[in-house]
C-alpha cells in the first residue's frame, strides 16, 4: 500500500478550508506563464470546483492533491495529474509549492509520493511534465526525481510579447 504521508508532508484532496490559498495561488499572474491559467478565477469558481470535486481520475481525467505541511497543518502547494489516459497508462504531472514552503524538499517528496501512487495504485506506466526552460528549480526537481528530458518544444509558451521554449520530461515505470 502506498502512503500519501511522510514525516514532513501529506497529500490530500481539496477541502473548503483551501479556498483562500487556492484563490491566491490561481490568481498570481507571475505563475501563469508556467501553467495553463490565462484569466483570473473568482472565489465562487474555485468554491464550485472544491464543492464538486470527486477525486475520480478515471472519470475526470485529472486529480488534484493539496500538499500539506505536517508541522503547521497548512496547505503548502498542489500537485496535479492531468490528461490521464488509462488505456495507455500515462498522465502529465504539474506541481506548485508556495513561496514560504520552497527549498524544504516538499516538491521532491510530493513528486516521489505521486510517482509511487501512479505506479502502484493507478497502474500508470509513465508520467510526463512540461517545464519552461527558464524554470531552473523545476528542471532540477524533475531531473532529481528520475525524469528524463526527452524533447524541447521551441517557442511553446507565450510570456508577454515573447515566446519561451519548453522541455518535455518523462518518467517510465519499468
């Protein structure tokens, strides 16, 4: 059985108490170039998401988990599985850790737990991630977690008036 808890962090589904931090994180425009958000979200939209969240990756094709700092019991970030394909055994993974919780190993622990969960519980064969070439911390994170850089997509994401390249990382569970 895979545990979604370590000494430092736990992973769980979104709760109503996460509304304010999710609202702040989703509306932080400095993070938008690294994700898929392109417009502000309202508290009502986020509340509807939390309220209707069922955590069934097989029907929703995505799964969001909140990274919780066990010491403070505060939400420290999110880790998402998306574009889940059960037939081919693959999904994409995205991760965010709030500024005050960075550089404490939370992202690495969360990524390792999710990798184990995907391999053992969901029977996923592989995970992939898209990372901007300008996001050095995320590049290091995925490399250290056993992901391999497999491609560079030129001018893939727009950042203001210019475009940035994206690295495609892949981790196979053999």
